[in-house]
C-alpha cells in the first residue's frame, strides 16, 4: 500500500460506510464492529484529522479481506485513491 496519508476521519467514514459501527473505549482505543460478517477492527484512539499508522491500515486491510467484506486489492485501490468522501465509493 503506497498511500499512507489516510486520516483517521477518512478511515472512520470509510468503515462506517461499509456498515461498521464505532465504539470508543475512552483513553484507550476505538473498535469497529461489522455485524453481518462478525469482523472487529481495533485501532488506537486517534485525534481527529491525524494520519493513520501503516500498521493499522494493514490490520484493517487484513480484517476486511479475512472476513470477506472487501478484498485486499479493492482496499488498496480505495486507499490509494485517498477516499476523501463516501460519495466516491
């Protein structure tokens, strides 16, 4: 994945657009749950607008692929396109 300029806001909007619900554990982390597939994604508690670490993006990609929500290739294409808004999906 060549694009590492994905903000937390973009990632959150992207996951919610895929049907994930967000839950926050104050001062610790955030997790996203996708009820149809059973997928859970955990990320540290980013500040709004902060760039998401490559390790977290790789974990999101692996989870989406592993649970059949989205292939690695599709995820890479969306991230490389910087997916700024849900309307571009």
